[in-house]
């Protein structure tokens, strides 16, 4: 039995994770915590580390599928306001890892700071965006990231400067437990013009996604400059159904979730796509969905 003495007010057991994910299905977790401050988070991580409790950090859940009936260890959700502050100092924007990416982008536009508008419409948190180097054809977040403060699995705070950070397509060198804060170097510009550009990019980005009320999720990373959607379509999989999920008819890199869909359906679809694209085209495509 894990001793969470002193953390009873934030730790609970058997929490359902389905409401925290974009597709709205999944199991429960052994323990679940929502720290109210950075200090509380650090102490909780140290307690878990000392007792060898596995830790998973839950951000926006926009690219997460929970398949386990019970996720072992503790899931920490950075939902408190202490993790979502956004500050402006000159041309620098500083944001907590738990801040919504959409809020970061809109703050930059409102303050007349250019460089993040290409991220308009991308879901998730700042921490998740930096860790995965979120972006579009117009650019990614790593191009503007100058420093990142992380929390290690042992509970230590560390800051990584630009010379210590490595960003590539949908990847970064950050493999620490939590991205607590990130700083971005932007360029001054007319706020109205940035907003117009942001709105245009948002329309373009949204126009490439399935429309309607169905739940949907982008599945795979592009491969060597070739769109994953193009590879999936070339493999003749557009519209393919697996149980309660299917590949979108309008954008082949999106999974559409219907009534009665299960996590097993989703994973089976992902596996089938990878196998068919590899078999028919000789290309190994990588998921951009995290599966617990």
C-alpha cells in the first residue's frame, strides 16, 4: 500500500480517465492526483519516487488513448491555475506547461507578438506541444522555444537552454517527467495583422480535418516529407472500418469514433493501417497517438 500521507486532499483512487481524453473512452487509474502548486507537485513526485510508484503525467489528453482497465501507479493531472500562467516580457512569452496551446497562441496575437500563429487550432497543452514539437506545414513550436524548465522523475527542477534543446519533426530531446514552463522568443508586429493571419491559418488547418459532430483523432506522423494521409490513401484504406471506428472519408489520417467504439477497435485500426502501408508501400509510419 502506497503511503500518501499529507496528500489525501489531492490523491484519490480508481479515477476514470475517459473524461480526460479526446476520444472519451478508457479505463481507470490506480491513483490520480491534481496538485495545486509547483511545490506540492515536487513533493508528491519525490514521495512517489521514494516508494517506486510509476508516474504518468496527463496533459490535455488530445492525443491519448487509454486501453488499460487499470493504469498502474499514479496519474498526475496538471489542471491547477499554478501550471497555466502566461506572462509577457518584451518580445518574450513565458507559459506554464499546463496552459492550453490555444491560449498561448491567442495571447501572442493580442500582444502583437509574431511567431506562433501557425499553431492556431492545434489542441493540447504547452508542455505537450513543446515535448512533441507540435506544428504544421508553416512551422513548429520548437523554432521559437528558447528555454524549458522541467521536473525530473526524481523531483529535481532543471532548466534547459536553447543550446541544450533539440527539435525535429514531432520530436524533441525532452524526456523528463514534466515540462513545467517554456519561454518563446517572438517578433513584434501589428496585432490586427497577426490575428488575421492566425484566423486564416486556423481556417486552413480546420479545413483539413473531418467536419461534423463525430469524435476524431489524427493518427500518424508524416514520413520523410510524405503526408501520412497520402500513404494511407495509396494503400486503399480511406473509409476502412474496424468495429466502431473508421478512417475518415475526407482526411485519411483521421480516425472517426462512432457509437459503441472501444479502445481495442482503435488500436486494431492503427495496427492494420501500419501493416498495410508497410506491406503495400514499404513504408513504416509512426503513430502520433499515445496509448496507455
